[in-house]
């Protein structure tokens, strides 16, 4: 599967769109806001630049696309003395199939909001789209002051070597789409190695593009334990594997299709991240933290005015995951199966959450300083 050509969040404003189903990502951005502020304040202790070049990597679309940029600019303007707000050059990066049109359509409102709030204290803000994979060079050397990436680095550049459909008929991860309790050590090591290669490449590329003492704040899905095969740490992919296996048993999907499908995804633990940052050595580790996030982002539906037909928690989570992963699943299993699949997936989630109502996932927060 070619990530550059296949993978993207669901576009537009429809019921299954990312724009309507990015509650968890918004929650993660809210949790990271204090880390962004601290990183900006730390950088500006060295002086107030006339201009700042910022990159948001994996910006996606919808309401989150410019939210992180707004938080960064807010922190800069709040820290700089009056009338010393810099000019801003912002690069919004994502894969080529991203809904950049949707991002640019919201830029005018974004800029007008800041001008109304800050008036002449707000310097010009220029924004450009930057399509391409962040597992490669994106910009010329020594130009970026600040890099941000939210909910993106758990996606790999490719399916790990040996697990790709092109490697068949050597099936290593039968019945699973990700690391599972039944996965062999060969599968686990293939995922760990692919993440290692990708993350080291990411750090190396960003180190080339950043100025000395530049800052980088990353948030992405991780895990608590060193062992990656527990049920919580393989969420949501164990449930997705289960639903696909059920459809195989009913003759809706060929067994070979399931056995040859593996997701380009990896949720690392903090120990792995620290080791890779030390190994690449271009950045000083400033903050490494793990925070818990509810599976649905902590939506409160206790409002008395809420409709009796409100979706269940499982249905809400299934919609969120559909907005993110449908492009991959549809490419591999076919568009005509998606409604049925996500209906089953919602039911499986609801059944699990009855017994485990407080289930949470892990978000890693990494704040780095360029040496």
C-alpha cells in the first residue's frame, strides 16, 4: 500500500468526515497547549526575532488544521513585548491526498480573527501548503524556528518489511492487522524496526531543517508498557481484526485478504522514544511524558436537551476511527463493505465498553530542543 497515494483523513463536512469526527485530536491539542506555550517561551528567552518560520506536520483538515498554529501564534504574541510581534511564515504539511482546499478555505477567517484581537500588534501571517511525507526532507536547511506535529507520528511510512501484501504468500501475521497477543516475535520486531527507521529519519530531516535552539513539540499515540502485545496497547486494531475475521467467516471477505493486510502504524513507549532521540543526537530531550486520553475524547452527553437518538459511545468512536482509517480499509477491502464493517465495529466497541467503561489510550508528549 502506497501511503502517499492512499492514506488521508475523510474529506469534506459529511457525517463520516474528519472535520465532524476529530474530538480526540482536539482533546490532544488541548492537552498539549501548555507544552507549546512552555516551548515558545523557552525559545524566546534568547531574543525576539523579526520573523518566525513554523511547520505543522500532519496538519490534516477540518477544525484542527489551524488550531495548533493559532495556539503557537497566541503563545508568541503573549510572550513578545508589545509591537514586537514577528512576521509568521507557516507551512502546513500532510500527505498529497489531504484536503488542503478545506484548510485554505478557513484561512481568511483565521487571519481576520487575529487581526481583530491584536490589531497592529499582530504581524503578517503567511501560510503555505506543503504536501509530502515528513519521513523525508520537506524544506531547505536551517530555516525553521518551531515544529509541531499532533496525532501523526504513530503512522509509519509503509507497512513493515515482510508484512506487506507484496511479500505474500509468506503470511506472518495471520488473522491480525497489527501486533496482537497472537502475533509472533518476528511480527513485533518488524513493526519495531520500521518505527525505528522512520523516527530516526524524521529526526534527522527535522534537524537539517531547523535552526540551532529551535523547538519541536510532538504528540502521538503511544503505550504504557514496554511489551506491545497487550489488548490496551493494540487498541483499536484487535477489534478491527475481530470484525474483519467475522466477515471472513460469513464469506464477505476472502481470508487471504485479511491475512495479507497489516496497518502502517506503531504505538511506541516512552523508553523507545528516549533511546532514539539519544541515538540520533541532534536534539536535547526537554520533556517526555505520557498522558491518558479517553477513547472518545471525553465527550459529555449528559445534557438534558440531548436527543434520545444520540449515538452510543461505541458508535461515536467508530465514526472517529472511520474518519481516520477508512481510506486504507476501503482501498483494500472495497467501498461497498464499509458501512457494514463500521456498524459491526461500533457494536464490538459497545460490548467491550460495557465491561470496561473507563478505557483510555495513551498519548505521548515530546518536547525537544535542537542542539
